[in-house]
């Protein structure tokens, strides 16, 4: 059964599109307020529900990173069919998916916004995943890392290990191709993040080839910063960044051409 807050979101507004990708074991609920703010600013927004998310962790354990990527790839197709420019954005694993879209489809992605992106984790236990995932189906969950009281991201309370192992394969694929990222990039990083260590943000910023790569440090949020105390800052600064880097060039806006 689908969680009532996990439905995908499609908001049609202007000719600039934004694709928002949620994180591992999360759901569109973690992106919905951000999506509604962007739509109020004139952006057309899509928030797909990644396969295996918003239902049960057992269903997620039957999916792989290729399934999640295929879903955001289709959502990008949808936005490109109706918008002149498109930005991709992601939270946690959604950040890895956004980066892969930028790597694989550079002409279709005009700007990137990342919130605590996951492309690496310094944890010796990951070395046991190839074997452990065949013995133990899941471990206690990592969701709801939110400083703001009373907020629920509507994620799972268990982490499925087959799916987690697949996520590490996605990370490796994205890291190997970061040099292909040329688009303007805005990265929000929480100082206090109980899911990720700082290595992911360092790897992304050091690896991309973007002429514009801006890091914004969030002092009052945990991992799911899109629902935390700094959410309004993310909404405002991301909207301004996307507008700045997707505005028509002089040639595009010249009516004589």
C-alpha cells in the first residue's frame, strides 16, 4: 500500500523545469514543500516516486539503482518535452541520481542543486555488504534525521541491504564520471549530518568540472535539510540560482533572431 504522503508530484507553471529527486528509503514527501515553493515562483516541477519507495522496505529490496535512475530519466524526458530549460536537484541519494543525469545527458541539464548528496560513505561495515545482504535482509533505518521537532519524512524504519548494496554501485558509477559535470552547481551541506560524513560533498566539489560550483553550509539542520530549520533558505537560494543559470541567453531572447 502506498503511503498517503508518498505520491509523485507534478506542478505545471513556467517554461523552466525543475526535477526533484528524493533520497534512499525516503519518498516525495521530503521534497513536496520545496516543490510547491518552486512552482509558486513560476517553475514547472516534477517529483517522481522512485521504485520501491513509499510502500515497504521489502519492495525496495527488490529494486536496484538502475530502476531508480530509469524513473528520473523518464521524468527528465517529460520536463524537456514541455520546458525550454531544466534544472535537476536531489537530496542524499537523489543527489547522486541528479549528478548522473548531468553526466549522461549534459545537453538536457542546465543547472544542478544538491542537498547533502550521497556519493560515498566512510564506514568499514560497507565492506561486508556483498556477503551480509545474503544473510540479513535489513538493518535499522536511517530515516528522519531531522533537527526540527515533530517533522516526519515518511520514510522506512528499516534499511534493506540488497538495495543498499545497489546504491553503493550507483555511487561508484557517479564518482567515476564526475569530471563530465560541467553545469553550474549549488551544493547545500549540513554541518550536523548523522547519515553522511563530509566525504561526499568534498568528492563532488573536487570532482566536477563546473565553472560555477557553490557550497552553502547549513548550521541548523540535519540530513533531511529540505524539511528542517534551513528549508526556507534552500527554497529561496535554489530558486534564485536556477533562475540565474537558466535565463535565456541574449541570442535566445533577441526577437530579431
